C-alpha cells in the first residue's frame, strides 16, 4: 500500500508490513556468476550451470541483470544481427518515413545473398511487411539486404545507421558491418548488448513485437518455420530470435512473461540447436522460480503530504520522480519497511520538483532503496497576513 497522509510522523515515519516480499536468505553457496543485484538481495536459488561460454538473464522492466556469465565477451552475433535490422525498420515505420505496404524492388545483391534466405528474386516487388516476415520468421539474409537498401540506399549506409542506433541504445561493445550477420572481423557484439537491444524492441515497439512469435511464413511457395526452438514449448514464451554460423555457434535470445514479470535470456556459442534452446529455457525457469517483480511506487503520484508555512496552500503532495520497481527473491517473509524523512519546516514559495524529503525502503533494517521525495506541484507565497501568522507559528514549531 502507499504511504498516506494520515500515517505521517513529522520527521520520521515507518510503515510496517508495506508489502509481502521475500525474506532474503544467505547466499554463500552461489557459484561464481555476475549480477546487478547486491548479494544481500539475491535469491538462495542458484542460476543454472550452463555450458555455453556467454549468457545473461535480465528483468525486462527494470533492466537489471539477474545473473550472467561473461556477458561482455565479444561475440559474433550471426543472425541475432537481424534484431537490430528489424528495430531500425520498425522505427522508420513508426516515424512515418516508411510504410509496411511500400514495395521494395529486390536488387541482384539481395537476391545473391548467401546463407538462410526467404527466396525473393531479383527484380521482384515485395512489400516491406513481407520482407519483415522473411527477416524475422525465416531469418532471410536476402530480406535483410533488401530492407537495408530500401531504408538507407545501400547496405553500407545501413551499417552506418546500425552503428549510430547501437550507440543510442547503449550497446557500447558492438560494431556492425552488414544487415544480415554474415561473418566479418569488424562485426561483433556481446550478450549484454543483444539483451539491451531486445529490451528496447519489447519496450518501444510493442505493436510489432508479436511478429517474433509467428511460427511460420510462406513466400514463393516455400514455407519455412520459425527457427526459435522455444516457441510452443511454454505458453509464457513469445520470442525472440536465433542466430548461427559455424564460427559463432548456436545463439538464441528468448523472452517470456509470467505473473507480470518479463524476462530476457541470451545464450551464445552453444554446440547445437537443442543446447541453445534448453539453456535459455533453463534461465527462464530459474528466473521465474527465484524472483518476482514488485511495483511499489509509481512516479508523480502522491505518497505523503507535507505541511507548508507562509504559502498560499497549507500542504503539498510529495512523490517520487521515477517509479520504484524492485526485483526481489521469492520464498518467504514480510520484511519490508518504509520510512519518510521530511524537510521541516517547508517554507513557500516552493517550486514543483523541489526535494522536500527522502523515502527509504528497508529490508530487515538495511536500506535497499533511497529516493528523494519531490513536490508534485508548486506553492506560491501566501498573503502578508499568512506570512506574519506563520512566522509566529514557526517560533513554537
């Protein structure tokens, strides 16, 4: 529940039993792995012991890395590259610079693309929508090249756009040379960067994300199934993309949503299709078994009220400027408390956004979150009479 004005103690307020959460258990038995979670708030359930060289599990809502092994190691992305190609194409559609019904004239270069294909022919006029299906479902290299040329005029120009977009998304350890993921010494990324890209797709392109779960697509009389081995295995899984070359091994990014929590799992360098599918699936099962998501406080909504002196208003609503969302272990316990420390006295004029206190969330007496409480509106100075009477009140405050 939210802290309400009736619960205020002037300088310090504690709210017991704020929400039912997990009691955190000792974590001394963990295997060596990386996580954004402090050891004191990690689940007692250890992550799976995967044999792939690099992997990562992320909570999509918060962007927290729940567990990972060597997530920043340079990798060859293979067809995971097509996630960035699709992201750019969908962004152009959303901007109105491109229509799904636009026709693309297939070049000879696109037609001659090596590797996986959707089997478009040189000179064909193919809708952007169909090329996207060939890109995502069939993992067509020919579709990737055709879309890149249509968006940027050339695949080389599109590669420049890919690298600009990667910087915008915080993919700091990535560089791209082509739209399809063909091997090149300067074409690389990391498990972390690919996971960040996938999170951006899910968050910023929800109207398009459903295409990543389409099981098959037919073009030119040829039906090809989606290569994602997770689709259909579990009703919670709804994406995302595979990648494979001889040098890259078998790669997979998967996503699943359960009980309001969405996870993204990435594995690279698996030995075969089954291993990559099993590895991501085990990450999902671990994540949902070990953790749960708690949306405690939304942004810009009243949490407490503070008394105002010398103002046109007698009180002001305070809240947080960014949501407080926590990923916490499942299991047992109701051990979360919240405390509010207010600026006292709060004297007008007060600008909207002014920091007038601190909200702290504690687990078993240890602070795990501390955020400023800000004014949700402005309060102007009151009348001269108000100023005089409040001056007297402050003498006895």
